């Protein structure tokens, strides 16, 4: 199965990381929640797979298009 | 000395940022009152800092490190020689601890008392107060619901659909609807959980759920001498997830008789807490029946539409009231002229589920002309920060009637250039071009229609 990297759609702060490395996830599962402009922005899995790497931590500032989670 | 030449305060600190800080500073300048801005790291060069006579740095970019720091704001007021604080909306504007901190420091708070804020801060307490004052509330309970069994009993006696609300509910949080008995346990525990998480209070009550009401609110002014007047109503029915997007005055569905009736209800509601300053009674309109929903104990984002139809500067009235002056306007003297509409220009992409867009602004050109007002917090080249509210400007128009105001708004939206962030400019242009808007409907179906929202992409 191909790997997939999920990136940030907007500059934001990482509010909550819900998934852990090694977790098996399904397409559409919420992996983490970003916060920008007082809004919560869920980051969802874009395919079924296993979380290979979480590339950010809670409280981090992320840029637009920054890599957040790697799925395999 | 005539009334116009009375200086209510020497120097006022504005404990806010963005468009509302600039809005307050504008009136201070008109009244020859010196202004003090406060700012975070991110706002060092922001428009409100440049516009004020003095500016004090109060901390880091997140609001918890700056604009929510009561201690730093009081210290800034004392060190800059301010004699009063205007809170704007949001942030500390409805925090009774802030009001008490002002009193202890010998500063005048330009707003209501801490006790009035506390009375209205609890929805359940406000419902009890309103019932006692003879103000209509949405049919439902006045006591906390203990458990799921009690929740089911309450739902069965009210009839479905029924809403479970946390006593501290606001901004769409702490509010769940049950359409059938089987929904009740999840709705009750969901509302209690959000109440605990967002407002520190798991208390829940039940009320009848009105499916597609209009959101109608009444602006009131109350002085320290017992006079209370209303400045007519606003309609704020165009909302998404309980966030207002478009507001207008007068309300399209309110007749002159109903206007007088809801104005009296609003005055009774304000009197029941001994309210002083500007405030808003928010309600739901179901046919001709108006129900009290909550009282907002501050100036509101949408206050300009009321200013446009009445000619009253609400910030100037707040200053006058806080300085102890009686209202200069009697109820009979409050005029209602024409129609005003406000579009909130948020840095959000409506076509992408209202995704925030905190991106630096490139070109920025405001519309102008007869009956056009822009309350903005940004200029060309300004950063739009992720730490703050997405509202970057408000476009407000006035014309002789609703149709003419809609045409004027559509032209003004076309003339507004903001490059860089995604904004709600194309969304508003699409919404105000629909037959639903022209007919004065709430447009709730459009705001829930993902395909229509995607089609608004600018």
C-alpha cells in the first residue's frame, strides 16, 4: 500500500494529537485537531493505514502545507 | 458649556484589538478624549496601535498572554494615566472579575456592573429572572436536570423536538437537540459534557426546540438614573453553526406593533437586573411570538446597523452613561430611518467549509460612496494572525429600503478588494443575490448546503 503524508490546510497551532504512532486508522478518522482563529480544524486520515510517524507535537505552530502525519 | 463640549473622560484605554478597537478610538477622537491602545507581540504595528494616542505592550501573541490578562491591562491603564476602560466585545468584555479589578484600581468600567453580568451569565438564572419579570421565555424548565431519567421526563412533558442546554451555553457550544426519546440520553450527556468542558458548569436544562426561528435582538441603552430606552431591533438570522454572518435593521419580519411590543419586553428584561450601559436582548421570533434567549452585556459586533437607522453613536452613549450623564434621548425621539445591512468580512473560505485563512493581506481597497461604511481592522500589507478572531472588517450599507440596501451592498462587495487571505466577500455576494435573501428568508437551507457553498468560491 502506498504511503501518504497529511499536511496542514492553514497556518495553525496543534491543539490535540489524537492518534499515536503504530495506530491502525481508517479513511476519515480524526488524527489531530488544529486550532486557528478560534476554530477547531480536524485533520483526518485520507486512506486506511497505519500511523508511521507523527511529525508535530501539541502546542507547535505549523505553517500552511507543513507535514503533520505520515500513514503507510 | 453645552452638552457637546462636556469631556466625559480625559483618557480611555481600549482593551481590545482589530476593528472594534479602531471603532472605539474613532468616537474617542470625535469627543476629544485621548485614547490608549494595548497590544500583543503580533500586533506591534497593527492599525489600532497606530491610530491611538498612546500604546502599551501587554504580552505575547496568544490572547491568554495579553488581551485576557486582567493584571496587565489594569497596569497599562494606571501607568498611562487612563481614567476609564472600554472593553469592546469578546475578550474580557463580559468578565465580572475584570469589572471588579477596575473598581479596585479606581478606574471607570465602560459597561454594566459585575452583578448584572453574573445575573445574565447563567442562562438558567436569566430564565428565572425573566419569568419573574413577566418576560416571555422559550417554553421549558427553570431547574437543573439531575440525570437521564429526569431528562426523559422533561422531554416527554415538553414534546419533541427538545433542546438540552448547558446553563453557560454560548457560541453554539453546550447545546444539543433530541428529536425522539432515543436521542435524549446522548443529547443530555452531550450538553452536560460541553458545559463542563467549555464553561466549567455541567448544569443542564431543557426547553422546546424551535426548528427555524428568526434571530431577532433589541438594542437597549440604560443610564445610571433609571432611564431605559430601546433603539429598535436587528435581525441576525443568517448564521452558520450559531455564528452570525449577516445582520440587518430593521428586521424584515417585524411589524410596527411587534416592534413596540418587543421593545417593551427588552426594556423590562434590562430593568429586572438594574442594567446600566448599552446591552442587547437576544430572542427568537417564531411567527409573531418573541421569546427571550439571552442578554449580551456589552456592545455587539453588529451595532453599526442600529447606528445607521437611528443616527445614534452607541459608543458615545456608553461613554456618556459611564460618566454618569442621563440619556439625552427619550424613547419617542428615537428615529427609524431606512434599512441597514452588515456583512461580516471574515478571513475564511466558505467554499472549503469556512476554513480559516490567516494569511498576509496584499492589496486592500475599501468601497466608498453614499450610505457605505467600512469598520476595518486591517490595511494593505497587514498580517492576519491565527491567534485572533477571523473578523477583519465589517461592510455596512444604508439605503431607503431593504431592496435598495441589498443593491448597494452587492455593488460595495464588488468594489471591495482584499488579496491574500480567502475572505467571505464572494460568499456574501452569492448569498445576497439569491431569491431567498430577497424574500427575507433565513437562508438556513443554503448555509447547510455544501454544494451551494462550494459554488460561491471566488
